[in-house]
């Protein structure tokens, strides 16, 4: 009977192909949306993991989060180095990690920070060691892969966040790669980490306390020295929930500081983008239903022409369930082919998009990652195909064989 | 085959009246009568597609008209091969696939050698893989006979098998049906208003349009 279904489908190949493509487009749209939004949210969550609050210069809180947590926007400005010490003195602050941004090397951002930043992002060394002295750098996995830089490699940072190669460059202050990180699937893969002092040095700012490189040195030592040294942002991890309530207000009362909570800003951003995603999602569902309707119409007309055939099948011994099964399998084969093609298409488009748009790739779009929701989409598509086939099949089976034979003879 | 007091009423009008009649195994019979005399109704009743309003009919010792639908299907599947006037092959399948499907449905297995033999017997070996719509009228009819015989039926029922054919083809068709029925041990029941083939049958059942 399956062979008979295939024979019928082959018999009207164009119709079959068109229906499969129609359903595939619907499935693909839904899969693309699902993968895109889930991977986006997943990436947002992963990058912001462990960061409870970001303190930076006043401006847009979203911009502050985007620039210092996700490294996609330009920073809001700088804050005095004292801020780090100020934060570390606050009760409930478990960790405060300064970031100094501003330079890049071949589109990869150079981040002046402390070794603790790598720990916070869950990164570990694939080779070499962490940076210790100024101008030593540790590169993320993707930086290593794309620039081909190995340990001992010297490079010169360029001013600015994006180009690096066309902007003014800091020729006199080369960095040296001392370590390479394992891939983490987070933003740190695309970063070049170095000491804050390196960033200052590159920009001709004298670090307060050049000689003190020890890890154990407390930040409190620094505050005694007034210095022009600044940081771009400070990532804060809370030690107690009270800090989450108390600290943002405290920070925002400081004249030139603002605090931003990644979770809040990201949900605001996703809410903005989400309206668009919902609209497209509704459209994709519509597309899939249209495909179901098309299969329904195609099978309905095909089965009408085949009423005689079906009566004949009954005459030569096919039972009602067998005929119902045959028609249902036709619908299911259509739906399954459409679903399979749609899944391939969806993942293919994601893969192509990631390959052709650097931004999407940086976002961590992965064509090979599967989402449990895809099973739901596939099941829905199969159900549509099955129902589209069964309704006309039942109609045909209602009719009287002797009459059908007489009429189509 | 044996009928008792068989008649059929449709929309308040008697469309077929046979009464008592018997057909012995291998005694090929002709069902003769003008249009509207109830030939098709009788065939539908004999094959269990239609329930008679009066009387009963036995096929191979079983009360076809009294069986529930599923058992009728089974009885028809196991004992009867049907040939209709036109088409009745599945257009999406080749000739040999049509035969294979019939075997699969009736016997639950496919006997490829038997299919080849039957197709050769009706002279269609060169067209075994052609689609039904590529066949000529005569070729299609021969294929339909082969399909009806593929299940090795004990009763081969043909409804107007020759009315669309010219004299030579009609004669050839009857020859073929006799020959194949004898070869497979089947009993023939042919309904027709075609006088050209009437002389070939020893048994006749003459139907008249009921008043």
C-alpha cells in the first residue's frame, strides 16, 4: 500500500513537489525563527552569566550593557579608576572587575581587565599562561583561529572598536601573545585580554603604581593616588541579595556613574525585538497552515478523480481501513517530505546566514544546534498532512461502491 | 452459484427478477439481456457489492447476500475475479504492478512468476511496464482479465467485456477468457447484450426488463 501511495504521488509529481515545497517553506520559517530566537537568548544568557550589575558612565543603560557585557556597542564613556575601589568597599559585592575598552585588533576588541574576568566568563587556558606584565595578552579561541596568531606573536592594536586596521594605530606599543583560551561559546572567544595598565600605556596614561603588579595588592591602595587613569566599566557580582536592592540606587546617586542590570536590559531589548519576531512567527504559522490547506485541496481533487480507483480497490479486496491507510500514508509522506526538507532548509539558511554575516556568527548562531521545539514543529506539520488526507478519504469511503462503480463506468 | 427467489427493487421499481437459478462449476454461463434488464444489479449482488431486496444467493457454498460486509469482502476477495467494460486498472501503476497489487490484496503475497505467465498469456509481455492509459482499448481489456485472474478466482465475472470492441477483438477476447478460465479452473459468468458472442456459451440466463 505504501508503494501504491508513492506511485500515486509520482503520478502527479509536479503537484506533489509544489506541496512539499510549500510545506517546507512554512516549516523552514518556523525553524529559522525558533533557532534564531532561542540561540540569541541563550547567547545573551551565557554572556551575562555571573554578571549581576555593570557600573559605567552615565548614558543609555542598554548601551552600557551592550558595550561592556556583549562587546557589540561603543561604550558610554569612562569612569574614574576609584570606582573600582568604591565598589569593592560596598557590602554585598563579591567581585568587581574593571574593564578598559577602546582598542581593537582586526575587529577583535582589546579588553584591559584582570585575570578574574576570564574566570568569571568560565574561560580556561588552552595554551600559554594568563597575562601578568603590561603588554602581555591572552587571546580568545576565535581570535586565535581567525588571525592565526600563536603564542609569542606580536601585534599592534588600532584605536576604535570596529576597524582597527584603518584607524590610527599604536605602532610604538606592540602586544605580545602569552596565552590562548579554550573555546567557550561566549563573547570571550572574540576578545583579546590584557592588563588594564596595557591599555593605559598604549594611550600614554601613566598607571598609578606601575611597579606593583602583585595580585594580592588591594585596590584600596590605589585610591590614595589621584590619577587620570580611568576604566570604561566595572562588572559586579553580588555576594548577597541585599546588594541587588541597595547598590543600583547607591550607584545612580553618584554624579557620573550609572548602574545597569544585564537581565533587565536584555529582557527590555528582547521585548523590543520580540514584537517583530512574534509577527514573523505568526506569518510562518500562517504559511504552514496554507501548506496544509494546499495539501488538503490537492488530495481532495486527486481523490475525487480516484473514487473509481478506490471502489475498484475495494472490489479486488482492499478493506476500508486499508484504503484509509493508503490515503493517510499519502498525506503523511507529503508532510514528512515537506518537514524534512523544511528542517534541512531552516538549518541551511541559518548556516548560510552565519557564514555570510559576521555579526550573526559573532552572535553565536549555530546551524548544527537542534532545539526541542523543532520536534513540535515537525509533529504539527505531520498532523496537518494527516488531517488533510483523512478528511477527503473519509468522504470517499462514505460513498456506496456499487453506485461509484456504476457512475464512473 | 445458486439463487433462490432473487429479485431487486430500487426506488420502488423492480429492476431485476431472476428467481431460482444454478450455475455449476466450470459450466460457463452467459447472462443475456437488453440494457436495463438488471445484468449489472445481478453482478453487484453476486459479488456482494449490493444487498438484494428479496431472495438469496450462494457463492461457492457460502450465503453471500446474508454475510456481513467484511465477510463479503473476504469471500469476494478469495473466490471472485471481476472484469469490467472499461478501465479498472489503477492508472498510477504499471500493468504488472496492478496484478501484483491484486495478488497482494487477495492472497497476501505476490507471485511474480504467475504475473509474468498471465501477462504473457494475454499477449502483453511487451507492455508489462506500461501505464494503463498508454494501452489501447483491447490491451486494457486484456490487462483487466489478467488482473482478474491473478488472484486465481473460482468465479470470473465479466460485465460487458466486449461491447467496446470490434468483431475480431471481441472474438479474441472471448477466446482468451475461455482459454484462461479453463487453464485456471475458473467458472465464467459473462453479462452482455452483445449478440456476437452469445453462440459461444452453452448455458444462458436470459434476463428481461421487468414490467
